[in-house]
C-alpha cells in the first residue's frame, strides 16, 4: 500500500468526499430502508448527508489518496462536535425533496441511534467509505489504524453503528465490540463500542 497517502480532508475535496461516500453507501441495507428503492435517490441522499457531515467535522476527516485523488474517507464526530443545527436543518430541507417518507424515517433512525449511544464522553465513528473501485485493497484498514492511534492518544471511547456484517469483522479487528445487534427500519444494525487502548 505504498501508493496510498493518509492525510486529512481539505475543504476543496468535500464534493469528491460526498460523492465517494454517496456511492459507497448507496446500496447498504439501511440506506434502502431509509430512502427507498430508487438508487439515484439513495445516491443523492447519501452524497448530501455524508457530504454535509464531513464538511463540518473538526478535526477534519481522515482520508486516503492515491496519486492525489481521494480513494477513502473516514469521518468521525468529536465528543463536543456533532453536526451544527443550521447544517442539520439545511440538510433536512433538501432531503425532504427526495420523498415524503425520508424525514420521518430519519427521525426514527436518529432516535434509535441516539438512545444506544454511551452516556460517557465518546467519539462517533462514521461515515467510513472506500471508493467503489478500490474496495478490498486494505484502504479502510489504513484509515482505521490512523483513527485508532489518534483516539488512543485521547484516551476516549468510540461508538458506531453499521448495517453490514463485513464491517463488523473489520471493526472487531480494531478492538470494537458489538454491544447490541438489532434492526432499525427493518434493516440489520450492529452497535459497537471501542474502549481506549494503552
């Protein structure tokens, strides 16, 4: 993987990051349940949701680049840094144009995620995605290694949710443990927690 550079997302890369994540998440079971059967609507929604999220992150998302082009994005919310209310409101307005069911589904999903988040200080991992043409090459692992090193230096918990069993296996390799397996909007959901390592 010597051709992969790990760094931080630049502002000029936000549109590319949104598109990369939109395509990476488009066909996930939870996204089908949340948005519906239209793949273009799912892409638009995921590009909007994840592009908005990574544009506001502080510190910036971790990214992987090959020959200067983004091939992976690892986003995360700091303990005191969730999406600003104005960005959330703008995102919700745009999402409502993709179908009347999306906002009620989002409210249900956010409620389910929120009630499972730990009460202690923690980071929230996600979105994490690799370019559709570069998956399976270890890029996700490189970003996770960088992310975990930073979090261990902070000594904090990390929480995440995922809807793919292969993601569960990836996160387990980096010390995450499943705290609950359930369904949200009828799609599979694993909630996972990672405690800091010395």
